[in-house]
C-alpha cells in the first residue's frame, strides 16, 4: 500500500468498506478491490470494468438509483442491497492468496452476522472465491454447497446463497458470463425477495 501511495498519491489505497443500503435484503460479495478500481476510488466495483455490468444490472432491477458508479462522491444509492468484498485490501497482483482470504474472513463474518441480524435474506457470491469465503464464515463445507453459476443454496440458517460467475472483463469478453446469464441470477433473486424486477424510473 505504501508503494501505491507513492506512485498514485490520489488513490484511496486502504481497506475498502461495504457500500449500500444499511438494512439490505441482499448482500453482494465480490472478490477484492481492483488496483485501478475500488483501490483507487474507495467504493466496491467502482472505477473498473467489473462494475459496469453489476451497476447496470442493479439499476435495471430497481436496486440502484443510477446505472453506473462513478466515484465515492457521486449521489448513487442502492435499494435493498449492499456490496462488499471477501478481501478488503488490494491483493498482490490482484490475486488474493488463501492466507489473505482467511485473514479477512473475520471481517466478512461480522458483515454477514450483522446482515442476518437485520433480517437479510440472500447472499450473492460473485465467483468461487467469494462463494468459499461465505461458507467459511458459517463453518459450512464446500462439498455440500459446491459453486455453480445460477445455483441457489438454502443454508441451515435459512439464508439463500446465490452463485454467479464474477462480472470481470475476462469472463464477459470470453462469454463465460453473458448479460443474459447475469440477469437470470437477478431474476431469481428478485422473485424470491419480492423486490422490483424491472426499473420503472
């Protein structure tokens, strides 16, 4: 982080906090801040390509006030959902190691505990690492709840864990994840949570 502050003195370059509704029904969990995305702006999925599809989809489904997130100082609001990451700080080479995931897991566990305590009902894991991190917070086994895009796992505490491929540039450009595939996940979530399915603004 010190080197980044020297090379990019205007970057946020510290742990990135969650963003969104304070009493959400849905908690979206990404991987980690991107070097020139959240690490620069201070808001999850803001400033890099991965946020483009996410915020467009949130807006389409009535979960945000705008279709894009520009900076931490814009007037974007989220409705009924909150966004966080499994790892809070920029990992080396943008790829978190297991030790970093485990070290940050206590923070994710606290977030999920608060989320459930406020009657949160659904988790959306963007990618297998976020999926595993969610299971670790609750002491659940991956072999019982394996990652699968589009899958909805009902957990012992009643919360539903939804899986999606991460909305990264690589996944969308290779068509591993398409707009339709991503929106289908939100269709399921919207129906189950009874939140607006389409933005009427």
